[in-house]
């Protein structure tokens, strides 16, 4: 049936653990972690919605063709809210090899080296939005399809074998915010892509995201959750009596605003669960609580050794004065840029839920709104209702497939062990739940295979009405 064909060729949501981060956290990858770091550039339109503004800017992209086979698909890996320094060698490269696909990746406007402006003033940031970014992807898709060696090769094959003009089949991939872009691109441009894999996709803009901490508490378990709550209570008390001393203990004396400091501590806890490594946090905390050790000192050691050390987070990114800098470096600019998107479009305010919170109650809605005003000025406010009306929220109007992998981590590399995403093992047998990893891999392959066969026979858009299947909760609990 054509309707079934349309259903199978549309959208896959791979939801591992929903992530709505307000601070961007960047792992520093070595050159061996990339398939390629060779930069390419093309001219992108600055304002896709203006009929009179014809300004352009240089947008960076990458391509990797080693796996490409004649007439094969093109996998577009969407870079999100940070500098895009190459095409990362991850599980998508395994899929590209299997399906004979070309890999391309486009840097998000404003981030990295793809900024239209030297100065990131609030006025100059008015062209930074998910809507503009989606049109960037559409323009790039057409540019790459029509202007590259792949197009020349396809035209040659069409002429040689007297084939009708056929475009490559395109698939889009993303994680977290770029996962949302992947799903939204399939929604808004169904004729330009055959399928979307959206991992941990935050497709619903949320004003007060209390569910985020509730899920973290469930993932932590009773003992670890109680220990974290006690840490928060003790730190709140110490801030009142000797704030500089407790900030020094955590290596965060430069954070003058107590709210910024408390946000750092909250994010540090979240990251252990978000990236599938809870034991590194919970084991020492639970042990300290049982043995009467200083919980605050134990947590401070975790923050400095793991979050700021191994994970690579920076205290500076939590300083509102730093966020106000309109001339940051290429890597540092991501924090100001993402906060602008948070403050104007999606919110994702991670506020403390009432009564049973892990984070301090001082991290509330007022803290976020004050930050937006302080950093970007008057009149900056996240219109989440309009965002959800525009995209559909969790009722995104296309079919979706939901694959769950409990506590597998956030957008992790499925070549190895999702429970330890910083250490790629390459062998799922060593994982805590190898059967879950293998199942997710197989489901992804099966769906791409189906989409590819359907797309090649009908084209990216078969003109059937969109069908809908509920994507489920954005934070998986099963």
C-alpha cells in the first residue's frame, strides 16, 4: 500500500535520554576521532525570510566520500550548538559504510567559523534561530546535490545507462538540539529527505522543565538521590555563612552570582546520568554518606575530577559576565549563542521541582529570566508556545518510530558501550546490557533499509498524507 510505503519512509526517533541542556558541554576530541577535518565552504543566505535582504555569509561544511558507492544515499549529519570541527567517526560512519553512503556535515549558522558577524551583539543575533537553520539545511542540500562531484557522477551514469534523472536519497541525523532539527527538517521539507534519525531529540520547547530533574532523581535511585539532596542543602547553607569558602572548594571562586554557582553544581550531577555514567557520581556519594564522610567535599572532588576534568566542562561558561562578551573566541562563542536561542525560542529552563528537587530551589524561573535580561537586554523572552505551534511539539505531524534504551546515555556512540561513552570499547558484549545495544543497532539498520528501498521506488515525498504515531515521552523511563 502506498500509505504504508509513506509510513515506512518518514521518521525515526531514537530517544535514549532526552537532553535539554542550557550550558553547552564540549568534549575535546583528538584528530583520530574524526573521519575528516578538511573544511569546505559555500555562500549561505543570511535571512531566508526577507525578499529584499540579499546578504550572504560563508558557511562551513565537511564531506567524507570513502564509503560512497555509485548512486548511494547521502547522510547529512547536522551539527548543533557548538563549533563543527569535522565529521566525527561514530556509529553513523558504520551505517554509511554499510549502505555505501556519502557523509556530509553542515556547521550551524553563527557557531564555530560560520558566523555572519564579527560582533555577537543582541542586534546581530536576530538571524539566529532554528527556523533560519532549517532553511540553511535545505539550501545546502540543494547546493550539494547539484554542485558536487556526486551530481556529476550521477549525471554520467544516467546518460551512460539511459536512466531517468534520479537524485541521491538523503537522510538526516542529529542529537539533542540537532536531533530536533533533524526531525523538524523531515517535517518541513519532506520532499528533500527520505528519513530522519533524531537521537534524544528535544522537539518540544518547554518553559519550566521540572520533569528534567524528576527523571534524574528516578535514574539516580533512592540512596544517590538522597545524598545529592543533602549536598544541595548543605551547600545552600554554606553559601549563606561562608560563600567564598565553599566556592573555593569547588574551584569556582570566579562565580560571584550564587545562582550561577548552583547551576554549575546542578549540571555536574546531571551529566553523569545524561551521558550514561551514574556510578562515577553515585558510588562515592553513597559510600561517603554511609561512612559519615563529608558529602560536600566528596561531591567537590567529583566536580573537579570528573566534570571539570575528564568531561571538560568550564567554570567560565557559568559566569554571566562571560556570557555578555560579544567578541568571544570561536569555541567560547557557543555558550552565548546557545543562551540566546534558549532565551528567545526554546527555554528548556531547568528549574527545581517543588518539594523533591536535586538542584537548589534558587534555580527557578526568575533566575533564568534575569539571566536573559542581564545578558541580552530588555525584551528578550522565549516564546515557547509559538515554537510548539510552528513545529507541533511532541505531536509532530509525521509518523515516528520510538526506540528506547533505558539509561543508555545521551546520543552515545553505539559502536561501543553506551554506559561509558567516553571510552569506546567497540564490543557490545562488554556492556551492561549488550542485548539492548544490539537491538537498537538492528532496528536502526532495518528502518534505514526500508526507507531507502521505498524512497528509491517512490522518491522522497510520495504525496501521501502524513500519518502519525505517538513518539512517547521525551524522557524515557522504560
